[in-house]
């Protein structure tokens, strides 16, 4: 995996302090912590309903001391923003050619050295969707890493890390547990998120 601002000395320290201050001044609370012995994981980021989700997610990651990588649509990586997005931990995804994305992502997770979290929004887009995508589940299953349930509740201004799910291969049962956890949370555009689908 490429280097990001999360492992850049001095920058990391400054941005962590700035993130803590910004979230506190805006009334946000950060909860939870990455469980011990979880060097690598797939992290769900939900609800994903607004462009504001990315900066808030990155600030929460600083506060929690994470080393995240996140998947974003290819269009936001176009010049001149591409290098900046990658430095922020971004990985461009071509949705028209995503057939091997699960295998490639799992392979990258396994091959990566050290600690990292791969953040994947289960809706795949901030627009309203009828069904969650399951790529995050199969990436974790293939790479044999846990899924950490990260959340952002705009109604209560609370963000953080929730339970850890170890995928069993029974996707229907596992997804039921995951969606039940997310049911109470409200995105910035609450009408665009429904954890029950």
C-alpha cells in the first residue's frame, strides 16, 4: 500500500490535534477503539449519504489512531486532485471494471505490511440505494480478516467504532447482524440510508 498522511511524521501529529479540536468545537464525540490484535481489517463506513462523510471519517480516523485506506470513485482522482486523494489514503475504483476488485483488494490486504484498515461504504455510493453491496464482505472473507463496524450518526453527532464481525461465509446471517447494528444510525441525508435493505 502507498504512503499516506496517516503515516507521515509531523503532519500526522498536527492533523490529529486539529481533528480533535474541530470535532470537539462542532459538538462531535468519537467513541470506541480498534480492538487489540486487529492489525488488518475491512471497515464498513456507514451511513454514507453526503460528501461531508469523507472529511469526518478522516478526522475520526486521526482521533482513533487508525491507518485507513478508502475506496472512492475514479472521477475524484482526476488531475489535479489525484495525488492529494491518494495521499489521503484513497484508492481509485473503476465501477465499470470492478469484476476483480474483491480479489485485488483482498490480495493487497494480505500482502500489506503492518497495520491498516480498508474502509468500504457498503452502499457503494452516497446516493440512495435499495440494496447494500457485498464487496466489503467478500474482501474480508477472502483475506481472512475481520470486519469492523464504523459508524457516523449525524442526529447525535457521534462517530466511532462498533463491534467486530468475523465473516463465517453465511452471508445472509452475517449481513442480518451487520444491518441490525446500523439500523438506528442517521446519515446527514437521513432519507438516503436504510440499513434494512
